[in-house]
């Protein structure tokens, strides 16, 4: 399965960016890459693309969404499309 | 408002990549950037970040999800977070 | 080795977007992901992240930069940093 | 002008991720978005797309490449392609 995880957070919250980076590296086999958009002076939007078993992708999303300071987050799951082919 | 639009499609469908690019450029004021991951020999995952009025972001998403050949798609809306600050 | 390949092209050139996508999928083991920014009504900026042997990364870049209609392109090679650690 | 800035850094260096994010937000009018790839347990690859006057884009790149802990970095400048049209 592939999941995209959308996060909005304030990068001024102490250590938040570092904690998010840390957790992403702990799962660097599952997280393919991420896109970062600087919304304004405070807020970041980050979209992560994660690949793995459905349960793994969900767990990674839960961990990231649970980090203190994350204002909004959402997981979209999709298959790699092979069975749709 | 900011929206992330997740699309999965088969890039072999004739003209699909071109139609998607065309529609994105028609809205190039609203679409900040997109992340593309080549899932396998057939399937692409694309995540677009779009910014504008809620109704505009929704309309762009509907247009893209309605392109023939798109297998899966989903819009996640989020605020820019200013009112959450 | 890891390389980032920057491309600027006009998406109106017939079949260009499709040819670029095609070539990227032919190398989908080496190309991790790409970032696309719609510069204006005509021009796209695409940055690809490619991983593999130096010779492979260079060959992929040459192929992409050689596609007719690509206005500007540049490869930046970097190591994965392990030997720098 | 548009520039792509490629950075490789070790996210374990204290405060590095935070300093990089801080500097990017100080220029959030010029930096459109960035792509992040987790290379391994230590190293990050980040590609930023920056838009502005040539001198501004160059200054942003110099600031980012000068942050302590950045192992490798490179700026690729390109025009928005309008004059090439």
C-alpha cells in the first residue's frame, strides 16, 4: 500500500521539526520522500509518501500526527494500483 | 485554504499525463507544486499542493479526479493555519 | 551516488511530457521521486532525485536532457554521504 | 530567475534541521517548495526551488550552504524560460 500523509505544523514549536525528521528517519525504508511548502512565517505544510504494509503505513501516520504541535493531519491510503491494472 | 490532492494513474493511458499537466497549468496560480513518485512500470502517484478559496481548490480537485484514466484520487483540505495560530 | 536533475521545458511541445514520463518509468528503480513546479502558462520546472551507480545516474540525466523540447537542464551529483560520515 | 538548491546534511547535527527550516521561512516569499529524501539513517537530501532576482536566489543559497553541518550543496540557476520562449 501507499499512503500520503498531510501535516500542518508551526515550525516555531521547539524541537518539532527535529522530532518529525527523527521519526521519518526511523522509518526511512517506508518513507519515499516528502514535499514541504512554507505556507507563511509560521506554518509548514508537509506531504509524505509512505510505502509498506497497510498496518505499517497507518502506524507511521499515527506517530507523526501524534507529535505535539502538529495542528492538522490526514492520511490518504491508496493501493499501488497493481490489482487495479 | 490549502488542499493536497492525491492521484494514482497509469501513465500509459494515451494523453493522460498531458491532460493532467494541461489542467494544472490552467490553474498555475493556485497549484504551488506537485510531487511525483513512479510506483512501478505502469503507475504514478502524484500529490499536488493547491492554494486558494475553498471552492476553487475543490473545483480543481474535481477536474483532476474526473480525468479519464485516473484510478484513485482524494482531496485533503486544510486551512493555512492562520486562524489556528 | 545520488543525483538531482533540474529540467525546464515547455509542456505545450507535443508529446514532451509523455516522453519524459516514459523515460522516467523505464528507470523507476533509480528515480526516487520528482518535484514539479508550474512556472507559468508554458514552462515547467522539474527536479528529479535519482539514485544508483554514478554511470547510471549520468546516463539517465543525459537521456532526459536530450529529449527534444527541454530548454535547460543540469545534473548535480552528490554522494549518499556515507563516506563523509 | 529560478534556482534549485541541492543540500545533503546529517539530521543528527544538533539544531541543523531547525536552522535550515528557520532560514527557509525567513525567505518564504522566494522559496516555493522543497523535496526531502531520507537517504539513510543519518543523511537527508533536500532540494529547494527558489524564485526571485538572481542576487536574492544566490544569497539564499549561500546562507543555506553556509549552515554548519551541511556536507554538500549546489545551486543550479535557470531562467523562468520566458525569454527563451
